[in-house]
C-alpha cells in the first residue's frame, strides 16, 4: 500500500497527471476537506489535479511516515507549494509554503480507491500572506 502512495506522491510532485491517474481505481474518490473539494472517477480526478496544479504549480510532497491496517493507509509528511492564480479569490505573496500534511488512503483491485488529503488551511494562508477568513468565504460562501 505504501509503495502505491509513494508512487502517487512522486507523480503529483512532478505534476504528472497521467502518471497519477494510472494509480487510481476507476471509482477513485479524492477529497480535500480544507478546500471543500471532492472528485470521483477518472474525469473528475483529472480536472481536480489540473486545477490543483494550476493553483500550486510547484507542489512537492515528501511522505515521512505511515501506519496501516488491512484496508487503510495513513501517511504523513511535508508539502511545499506556492499559492498562485485566482482560485482562492486573494492575491498571495508568492512565497512557498511548507506544511505538514496527513493523507488517508484506501485501496481496491491493487489501486488507490480513495484519498483524503488533510492540510491546515490557516497555516497555508498565513504563509501565503492572505486572510484565512477571506479564502474560506471564497471557497465555502458567506456562511463560512
């Protein structure tokens, strides 16, 4: 399981969307709670990855550890990324953020069936020089 997660981390660090998609089950569910996003299946996952890399073109993740049971793998590590573009409705400072991340994976048919990617949105915003409240309003609406 960890080998597949590591291969995915390498593909994503290279912004290699086709390489990442080859590791995913056809029913793959990708969730990033900090951004309020969910993508299921190849087409949605491809769009989500392309959008993510447009927002963070220098994204790089290093997995530092993991724990697992029969069907779930939890990895932790460090992601480095620079917020760009207008996806979050703010103008970032252009500095590269360094964040601790946690990723929960499940597997099916020797492929990754789900990924939940956890990061601290407030820390990303602080390092990017933007208001967390403003980003949350842009992502989740006025009720955020």
